[in-house]
């Protein structure tokens, strides 16, 4: 076999490996491992750092909140804070993966109890959740979109979970995905309510 043929095959193999290293989507689900701070560094804002297995890291900062609602759902008081477009989302992963973007939508929920729970007097915060949709780009300018969310449960022996899903390339954002995340959050709220009623 000629050296030029070997060199050509080696080059094609390296290109194939390089193409395989750049996936067109990321989906990670795991137990909650991170933190979130509300009203930091300015009122109505949230910031946090999530550390996913893989490893993926996701630091974020929302803009000031655009709406705040409080309502009663069974034996829970749900305080829901919405955030508009803006802020920052950075997804850092293996093989130099770096996605820099901004929120298209985000919702923070805080759950307090109206009935006593062992170890949690009435009015205690028993959990919180965060769901966000974002758009961004890789270092080469390719446009991606994604969602991430997490739920921290402080009582009732329920698991604390988080997820990250991104994909690309895309031509336009799909913030309606957040509606699915919100539906999931309310489903978990309903689950808690049923648990406390049992």
C-alpha cells in the first residue's frame, strides 16, 4: 500500500474521530448537586452552579424577576417567580465543549407547607425547583438551544433531581419547551400534596 494512501486513510480517520467528538445533543440526568441563590447579586435575580456527571458544569445568572405569584395548592403554598429573556447560561463539558448563551425563559418555585410535617413546622420551606430554557452558541458560532432544571426536596424522603438537555444546530429558539418543564413542576407539587394527605 502506498504511503499516500495510508496518509489519506489516517487523515480521514482523524477527521472521523473529530466529528464523533462533537455530538449534536447532550442529555444528562442525575441527583441534585449544586446550589442556587435567589436575590443575588441584586433583588429579583437568581444565580447558581450545577455540577452534572460527565462531567458537565452549568453556572447561570438570571435577570431581575418579571413576575411573582403566590398560590395555594392543597397543603402547599407555592411562590413562583418568573424571569424574562437575558442573564447568562454557560455549559462546560468534556473535550472542550463550551456553550455560552442566555435565558429565553426561567421559573423558580419555592414550596412551603401549611400542615405540620415531622421536623418541619408550618410555614417551613420544604423544597424548591428551577426550570429554564436558553439559546446560545458554541465556540465555532454554531447555534444551540437547551433546557435545564432541578428540584431540591428537603423533606418527605423524596429524591432531589436535576437535568440538562441541549441540542444543535438550531435556527430559532423554542421557549415553549418551558411549558413542559412547568407542567412537570406542578406534577411534582401534586405528588407532594398527595403524599402529605396520605
